[in-house]
C-alpha cells in the first residue's frame, strides 16, 4: 500500500508542472496566476469527487453495511481506469486539434505576409 501511495505522489508531482505549463501556454503574463489557480483548484476538486465516486461504486457493487467486497473494489478500479483512458483520449484529441489550429494560424499569417509583400510597390 505504501508503495502505491508513493508512486501516486510522484506521478502527481511529475505531471503538475507539465500540466500547468501546457495549460498556461499562450496566456497573457498577467493571467498566469489565475490560470495556475484554476488548474490547481480543478485538480483538487476532481480528486475529491473522483475518490468519492470510486468509493460509491465499490460500495454499490455488492458492499453491505460499510464493507466493500473484492467485486466492488474491482469495479471501482475498472471505472477509474476507464475514466483515465477517456481523459487520455480527450487530452490527446485536444492537443491534436490545438496543434492543427496553431498550424493553420501560422499558415494564414504567412500567406498574409507574402500577399502584402507581393503587392508592395518598389
């Protein structure tokens, strides 16, 4: 149990910095603190709701009188794994969409510059 909790701690610490940098990319300097606060608040509220939801799933899957069964634990872990997989797909898809939008914006700016340069009179 201690090893699992330790790994979760390292995983959270390892992803917190990258998530904050990624989410605040392109934001104005004066909004960086606000973005960091929203990210950390969302992470903490999500963890609280997630823990409560997984416990409710484990209890509802055959637990009686506050005792959770192995079946309930298994269903809760599968639900957590499914939520993680869906979140990964959403993040991956969002990153691809953002990259495509960024490339289109760069292409549009380059076309506009080339058009302005070609229309300039010597």
